């Protein structure tokens, strides 16, 4: 087991900045501009009432608080915990926001951007404006060289697209502790195909947000390139959008063996999808979840909860989960895909439960071992190792893009697995795909 943990640690390293920014000790505040001692806010009756509100009552109270108290609320850890950790349902948020007049909306964005910017169900352009305000204020208020300032600089850099790429949208920004953020490439309000990319362990806003947003941009470009292979469906919208979702705390060395963060991440991912449904209403896009490493454990936990569904799920370098069969996942039939790269020491370990690429799970195992799709010789290279799946030029990036635009039928696959262990004998392993860890005993 320790050997597997060491493999997870080594394989998950992405850059020299991979170590998570220090978490602010309990009893202090990491909220930009918040006091570090004493009462969180002055004694204001309206604000005190807001602090104790939950659900729809919280939203109603937000609409009654004046600008000065809203500004205090936006720095109050208790209010932010309600908005970001135990918020009203996205459906309730959408109804509430739709019922506000323009003056009330402007007052909320101007004075409480950290609250508004993280409420699933608020339109994405409004959230982007609010979160960019929080970002600008945080950069101005935090000291150079501080962990918070470094984290916000990483987000700022991640919002700068390459020439020819679309503008990026700051969907979420939580400046507390080690931080959480989500950046979208493309228009989430109109896209026919929306892909949410879920990262694995050791990913942090401070260490990888810029690279992660670039990864989303690369997938956006590849999906756009292959979108013409799919029949247009006006009922879904038009175009594509990809979300680099670093919306949960991923494991570090202190909790590398735990499933607790996957459970928390799954709840947050469920809210993200519910927020998309609330904003899009009847024009629902094709929703694709692409999850890497521990992120696959998180995504499969969410999709087996009964509170979230997706049209496709692609897991890359998965260490497994408690889900034992694709039938337990709220995903389109035959739309669970598994990628195991050559020399990936994590894929197939089943460290956190059942390997989704195992015989009987019911998934389609992508053939990433060698060669390229017929007629495309020389265009793609195979991914190697644990962190290569979504790199430009890989066959895995190309196949993930095909799946995301509804053309999973075009991907190369080693075998279409049986479901639930029934349906006759399963095919034996392709010896060319045998990995070093397959030759070692497993716990």
C-alpha cells in the first residue's frame, strides 16, 4: 500500500509549484480585507439576521441589506461559508435573481462580489464580473509575497488567453484557505457541448490554475476542430465550452489516503452541474465530465449519488472508486470511457476501489497504447505516464474531444466491456498494454 501511495505522489507531480499554499490556521481569517481578530463585523441588525439565514431566506435577506452592510457581509467568514459551502439551491438562486430589479443586482455585485460570484444559478457573465472585482480587490489588498497574493496572481495569469483563443470567464473564486477557482473557456450560457474537467491530487489554485486553464483551452480548441463531425442540434445551443474546475480541495501529503475530499468535492461538483441546469433552463447542453486521477474518484462519487447526471464521463489515469459498475453512474448508456496511458503507475491500481477499466465494469477502454486512428497517421502521439493525457498532440486529447461532441463512436477502443460481469466471458488483456504495476502484487 505504501508503494502505491508513493506512486500516486510521484505520478501526480505536475510542476515545481505543486505544493499547496499554506492553509491559514484555525482562528484566523483568509478572506480578503477581513479582520484577523475580534468580531467579524460591526453590530448591525440586518447583517446579524443575514448571518443566521439559510436557503431562500438567505437570498431574501441579501436583497434587504444596504450597501454598507453588504460590504461587511462580503468580508464576513460566516456569510461566505453560507454562500460558498452550504448555499441555497441553484434553482432557488435563479428564481431569486430573476426577480431582482437592475438596481438591486448592481448593488449586490458592487458591494458583495464574493457572495454573488460564487452562487450557482446566477448568470455566468454576472459571476465573472463579480469574481474579477474580488480578484482586483484582493490583489490590491494583499501584500506582495504573501500566499494569498501569489494565489491571486496565478488566477490573474490564468485569465489571459492566448492570441486567437476566446475570452476566459471566472466562474468561481474562493479566496479562503488554499483557495478554489473555476475558469471557463467558451460561453457556458449558449454552448451545445459543455465539458467540466476535474483535476486530481496535488492540484492547487496557487500551483496549477494557469496551466489548468491552458489545458481547458487546448481541449476547447480540439473540440472546436472536431465539432463539424457532429450533427448540429439547435435544441442544445451552439459551440463548445470547457470549464477548468478547481472547485474542491484535492489531497496533499496530509490526506493522500482519504476519500473524504472526494466526498466533499462530489457535493460541490453536483452544485456546479445543477447551476448549469438552472441557468440554461430548457436548453440543456450535452454535459461531459472529464476527470483525471483522484478527480475520477470525485466524479464517480458525484455521478453515483443520484443528484447529478452527465451525458458522458471520461476518466483518465483513475485509481478507482467505490462504484462497482457503470450502471451505478447517471451517465448515458455506453458513454463511460476509460483512458490508461502507457507507463501510468496509477491507472488500473484500483487503489480507491474498483478500477473503472476492469472487465465487467461496463466501460469502453480507450486504446492509447500505440498507433493512431485510421487515416490520421502521424498526427497524434500516444500519451505516456500519468500527466500526459490532455497534452496537445496526444491521441487521448483528440479522443476526449470526439467524446465531448457526441462522437464517442469514432474513438479507438481496446474492448467494449460487458456490464455487471454478465454477458459471457470477458476479453483477455492485450499484452501490449501490460503495465509495470500489473506485474506486482496489489493490496
